[in-house]
């Protein structure tokens, strides 16, 4: 299984997490580590059973090779 983070912990990010879970039901593929989100109020929270790891600087602390998917529905939020 390959490690994955989702950028965006809002509604679209939660939908992507659901999709990852569905993919894994068919064939274990992804280990979802959590969400990356620029909203400081979300840091440390748990969304759909996955932690919000922090903002984009949190990506630097991840191991090399972790995949990321952008799930930001509002481009003004970036």
C-alpha cells in the first residue's frame, strides 16, 4: 500500500477520503495518512477518522514518496 495525504479537509476532501476507502475495499491500495489544510482551526482535528496534519509545511515532515491529491473545491482558498 502506498501512503497518501489529501490536500483540503472540507467537503470535497471528505468525498475524496470516501473514494479512497472505496478503492481500498476493492483492492487495498492506499494508506490514507490524513489531511493537509490551510485553515489553522482544523489542525489537530480528526475528519472522517483521519487527522488534519497541518498546513502545507506539514508536507515537509512526511516521508519521501508520499502521494498527495488536491481536493480543494474553492480555488480562492489556496
